[in-house]
């Protein structure tokens, strides 16, 4: 981004200084900032199913 071309979705905390200095500018501001929550996707038949289930069991604010 700082090289002079492109667009990206960045959390404000990663570019607060560049926004303040004018090195970067915000093109679109969503009415509701995106969630910082991570998402895990796995096929049911995946060999990683047990690991995914363990991760789900330990997640905070899990929705099903």
C-alpha cells in the first residue's frame, strides 16, 4: 500500500499512524466495523475433524 498503488482491508490498529500522517487514506468506512473473530472451515470427512472439534470446544463465543 505504501508503495503507491493498491487497496486492502486492514485493521485500524495496524495502520493508525499512516492514516494520521496521510501516508494512507481510508476509501470506504463500513457502518459497522468487521469482526476480528477468526473462522475455521473444514470438511466433515477431513482427517482434521478431531482437531477442529477440539478447537471449537475451546473457543470463546462459539456460535453454531
